[in-house]
C-alpha cells in the first residue's frame, strides 16, 4: 500500500498541518513557560507521527477502493499496472474516487442496457415461436406465456392457475410430476372443440428457479396434421388392398370353377372368361390409376412449363369418349371463347384429367342430355385460390345434367377411393381415384378446382389453369 500513499516528507507536512491547532497550543504553552519543552516537544512529535500513520492507512484504504472500482469498470489494464507497482496518476484522491465512480456508473448503465435488450429480444423469440409455450411456477401458476399460447387459449395465461384453462388429467399429472420429482415428461392432449386438435405436451423442469418464480417449461406441439396424415396413409393402404383383393378373389374363384365343375361346360366357360377379363381389366385400371397418382404426386413440386392449347386437348378427349357418350345417347359439346391464349401445362396430364371429368359426366349424367364443356378466359381464379395466384386464367368447366351430388359429399370427393355410391361406381368400372388424380394434376399446375352440384339438376366441375407467360408463384390450394 506504500506505493499508493504520498512521500514521507509530504505525509509529515500534511500531518503537521492537520495537527497545527494542537501543536500550536503546546508551543504557546512552552513559550509562555507554562509547559516544559522537554515533555512538550516529544509530545508534539508523537502527535504528528500518529496523525501521519492514521492518514497513511486511511489513504491506503481509499486507494484500495479506487483500485476495486477500476477493476469493476473493466479498467483492468490500469488496475493491473497499479497492482504491479506502476505509478499512480498524479490526481488527488477525491478526484480519483469521483472519476472511478463515474466510470462505474457508465459501466453499469451499459450493462443494464445490454441486459434489458437481451430480455426484450428473448421475449421476441418466445413470442415468435410457432408452438404455444408456458412457464409454470409454484402451485401450477403460469408465470409467463408466449403469443401462440395466448392465441390457443384465447386469454392471457400469465398469472392464472393452469387448471383454470387446461383441465386434462393426463397433462396436469405430467406438470405435477415435473414440479415435484421428474426432470421432464411428455403427454398427449386432445383439445376439445368443433374441430379437435391433438397436441404433444412436453413439460421440463428448469435447472434453477427463474427470477419470476418459474420452475418448469411447458411446450405444446400441434400434431393434428401429422396424425391425419398417418390415418390417411393407413386408410389408403387398407382401401387399395381391398380394391385389389375383390377382383383377385373373383379371378381365383372362377379359375377354380373352370378347372373343376365347369371344366366341360363351354357355355359356362365363355361366361366365366368374360367376367374374368372384366375383373382383370378392373385390376389393371386400378393399378394404372395408382401408378399415375403416385407419379403425379412425385412431380407435384415442379410445375410444368409448356404452353398447351387446351381446346385442342379437349377435342381429342371428346373424340376418344364419343362412342361411350353415344352409347348413352349423350353428346359432348365444347363451347369456347375465340382466340384463347395457351395455358401453362403438361398436355398428357391435362388430357388425363379432362378425360376423367368427361367420363364422370357421361357415367353420372342423365341419358339423352348433353355434356357441356366450356372454355373461357377468366379475370381471376376462385376464392379457393391463394390471393397471389388469382391472376387471369383459363377456366374449363365440365357440366352434366345428372342427378347431382349431395352437399355433404362435396368436401370429400377428391379423397382417394371416396365415392358417393361405391357399388354404382364399381359397376361402371370406376376406381374412385379419378377426382384425386384431377386434384393433384391441378395442384401441380398451380391452378384450382371447384365442384358445384345441385341434386336433381347436375354437376359442374371447373378447372382453373394459369395462362402461359403469366407470373407464377407459390403453391396451390385445390378446392375440395
Ligand atoms: N359428374 C358427377 N356427377 C355425380 N357424381 C359424381 C360426378 N363426378 C364424380 N362423382 C362422384 O364422385 C365420386 C368420385 O369420382 P372419381 O374419383 O372420378 O371416381 P369414380 O372412379 O367412381 O368415377 C364418384 O364415385 C361419384 O360418386
Ligand atoms: Mg371417375
């Protein structure tokens, strides 16, 4: 500490000054003969000496304070130099304390701002997380919640007991066990409502209690879409196997009969072979539809680029289906605006979907009525189309005058294997995959699909296709 105190001469000078009133009185007493110089002078010396010692130790403490403050304000280089015995700046002690105090203040202000900014950005991160998140404290009271949680529970959960808005016993049990014993635990929660939602709830205990009293973190991850997808896959496999198994069983049955009891019956053989051929063709159609559906799905992410003269495609489909239409005393009529621009498309896929739509119109239309195919330019796509895609497009509608489709079936018609009347569809050679193929082709074309139907009057299915040369963006929402 010596190095941080003034020189000995200066120290004695300062001490003498501090003690001057006492030493002055003693000297006056010596001069007036009231005090003995032999005792008074050593006393003066002792007073000055003791005072010097006191000042020296006091200044030492002050220097320590300054040194510590500088270390706290990160003036570590200076502080290190002082600790190593470097010279002190020639400032007086009070000024040095003031400078150090100011520096300390500045540093704490800076640190406070950094912390405040950090807390703010952490809050932003929490709020922007797509999954609802809750922090839970003692007695299962929510200490903090993010925006997604506020939206999900339609309230401000912070400050409320979690049981007041989440009453599932499984989830509450999970929270309870994390607040008491376990590190983390998971549960599934079905959120009741008109449309049920399924969440994966994960509770995790915090390593230390948060300043706001938080003890555990609860995250809710929406797995409704995932579950639906799993269900759809399972249904698809079950449906596809069932559809294939039926004609296969029939083929096996007839083969056995032909090899056995009907062996020598030419009439039965002829009839059975015709049925077998029909069943084999049904299997073939099903496999072809399944293959084309998976092919379309595989390339759904890459939209086609080629210009397609849609009317020309429709004409060739009409030629192909003409005989089938005539068999039902029906006629396919194409009505189109003059000089239509080409659409962007894949000619083969568009031909396939128009064939599906016209085939349905013939199958489900009333005999003797026409199938009307209209092609027109349209200012913008239907509301089902994302706003960004609702540019001018080509609208192709296929209208029949059949018995129509019940309202309740409309949203599900484009699902694989969904039919209003299964037996009827099968009897007419349908696979139940036609409209699913249409939906995926339209999606690949970044177009839209609408189905309008009135029972007893007929059905109109329209496909909206982007024009060639128009700006293309985003993904598609094929109307169900
Ligand atoms: N134009 C229509 N009129 C009435 N019902 C239709 C029409 N188009 C499709 N449907 C109904 O939608 C179902 C699904 O159509 P689709 O996927 O083409 O399968 P399908 O192989 O049965 O034709 C049909 O089974 C039918 O019930
Ligand atoms: Mg069909």
